[in-house]
């Protein structure tokens, strides 16, 4: 080996990063006590799905999402796990990391129409939000 060469530089960094990412995903599943039930007015999250497929909100109301599962979810506007830029009038403007027992409340939904929410970790998690007068 050349003088002054650090032997650790030959080890791919992914070997250090991957275990940290995996620990961040699986350790909460092992050490977190039973998740709290979602509040009655919230849309909960089961293992890999929302507790409802669709929700109707009156204009000006807020949507509350509650992670009452042991899984990490990353929710945002979109479908089938693809988080996209929100359409005009959608108060869910970016993605949100939802750990066990986390609760997220959107801003008020002021635009009438149909909107979609998904989880980038679990593509089968899709929620349709219909805003009515």
C-alpha cells in the first residue's frame, strides 16, 4: 500500500450508509410500544394502507393523518407511491415523514374537487380526498 493512503478509503461508503438506513426503518418497529389508536376524526394508517380509501371534506376543513401502525410512512400528493407537485388548491404541498404515533394536520382544503394522497414507501397506499361545498 502506498504511504499515506487511508485503508478505509478502499471500502465503499454504501457499506456504512445502508446499515444506518435499515436500522432507521426496522429499529422503531422493534422498540416502539403498541401504536396509539388514531383520533376519531383522523385517517389512520394500517400496516401498508390508509384506514380509508376515500374521505369527503367540506371546503375549509382540515385533513388529519395519524400513523397508528409500526411502519414509517412518507405521505404526500400523488398516486401509487409517486409523490408529485400538488395541484393548485391542495394544501398538502410536499411529502411528510410519518413515524409511529405521528399526527399530521394539513391546512384547510379551500378548492372543490378530487385530490390524491399516497405513501412513497408503500405504493399501494392511496387516499382520495373529495372536497365539497
